[in-house]
């Protein structure tokens, strides 16, 4: 059954997909920094929170075999909303760190499960033509959720602190706001999400596990698998190191080597302008690849994702307090990231092409998150604490050589 009014649920569904991800992976960085944790602690703790997105292909067959995707979407949105409300309540208490880590991990698992079902629901609820027609809309609202989480909600915490409110209480109110948004989305989707599938019959659950085994076989018998895995795992290594440290660098005091941005300044520069730059770079990168082909554009786009990282070397040395200068540097780097990440994503699509392409692509995204986000993110804080921000950003530029090496090795199809 294909739906006739996709505009009623696509924007809200993908807003609900990005908000919990922003809370767990982005807002938590600022929260823990303001609560007094070191870079080593912050990146290690928040790095582990990325595990559910790495291993979600392992339990996606189970989710597919139990209940419907609509049921899972509603259940996960309710679970995320409740966990965020509990998080807000526990921040002012003495064991806030232990409780917040446990609740963030619960939100992460619920969010990863929600991702599986939302993407599956999109495919089931639309025919092929509408899937292509609305893909831009779904991506736009996913990015709006990121801007709202990393930008607007961080700015809200900052504005509350400006009114002499304590850090724990300001973040409690902020996370209550996110909880309220998720619960409202759950209530809305209970009415708005169409019923596009029947619950999976019991006799078909075994075949789903068999399909999973077949997907593994297809993935690990792909041609040029070794060079492909190296490319998937290591291409984003420099960005993986930067992702968690840049927000901390922007927020740390000048005495600590940072730029001393307030939450409001950070939310606007990194959480809003930066995400707009990332989205713009992605659009331009997609147009360039569609016009000239991935093989021809690969190296120019690789340079786009690596060379602009040098802006953080510059900022760490000058420690300028000029907001226009900081905003310009962040915007340039994020545009370059958007350009280069487009080439990377399209390589994953081309590698996944063929038998069981959707399932193979989910394995690719899991591996890229493991090697390009989770593992480098976990050690980045220890590196920055040991080296200082200046030497850390210089080291990141050195790791760009790894990106160049795996790009030189990878095989790009002619078409």
C-alpha cells in the first residue's frame, strides 16, 4: 500500500530521526564540557554512544520480523521522549554522570532502531518515483533537525545561563524541550503515519535471518573488497578526529587553548552556519559528480574534504576573538566537508550496486561510522589533552595522508 499524502509525514519523520542523534552525539559534547569533564573523558564517553549506529545492521532483521515499522517508529519515539525527560530530571543530582551516560545510551539504541524503521517505512510507503521525488525533502528536514539540535537548542541553554541560571538546570530545561518535541512527534505520527504493511507472519521470520546471512555473503564476496574496506574505514579519519574536538576547541577558554565561544555564539556559528555550509557543499558536490562523473571528480573532492582542515591550525595559533573570522573559517571547512563527503557517499552507493544493494549499503555505512567517526572520535580527546590543540590540529593535517593513500588504492567504476 503506497501513501497518497507523503507531505503529511515525511518532514516530521526525518525531523524525529535527526533530533535524538543531535542530542546524543552533538549536544552531549557541550553539556559535558560545561559540566567540567576533560576532552579525554568527553570523547571516550560520547564515542561509545555511537556503537548502536555501528551495529544496527545486526538487529535490523529482528526488528523487521517483529511488529510493523509503524509500531516501532511510535514505540521508539515514545522511548526517546521518556528517556530525554528522565535525563533532564537527573542532571542536577549527585550521580548525574552515571545516569546521563546510561540514558544517552538508551536514547542511542532507540534512535538507531528508529533509523532502521523510518528508512524502511519510507521505502514501503512510497513508490519508486515518489522516493526519488521526496529524497531532497527528507534530507532537508533531517538537516533542519541537526540545526535545531546543535544550533537552536544549544543557544537556548546559553540564553538560560545568561539569565543567571545554573549549568545543570539550563541543560535540564533544554533536554525537557527536546523530550517535549519527541513526544509531540509521537502523538502526531500516531495519527499521521499511514498503515502501509501487515505484521510479519511467524513463518517468515526465519527467512529474514537467512536473508541476513545472504547479505553477509554478498558483501564479503564483492570484488576489490580489501581496498574498498580500507577506503570505507579510513577515508574519514581526519574528519573523525576533528568532529568531537572542534566543538570543544571552540568552547574552551583562551587559557585552555580554545576560542571561548559562548553557547549562543557556538550554536549560531557551528550549529547553524556550519550545518548550512555542510548542506550546501553536499548539494554542489552532488551536482559536480552528476555532471563530470565520480571517477573524474574524486581527487578534487578529496582535496576539498582535507585541505580546509588547516583553518583550525590557523585558529588555534591566532586564537582570534573575531566572530566573523571564526564563522568564515568554520563555514569554509564545513563546505569542504560537504563536498568531499558527497564523493564518499556515492562511492558507497556504487560499491553496494548489484545484488541486495540496500542491505549491503547498510553494512557500508556501519563500517564507515566505525572507522570514520566512532574509533577516531574516542581517541581524539586523549590526543588533544596530550598534545594541545595546536599540535593536535597539525597532526590531523598529517592524517590527511591516510585519506590520500586509501583514495589512491580504491577502484572506482568507470560508469
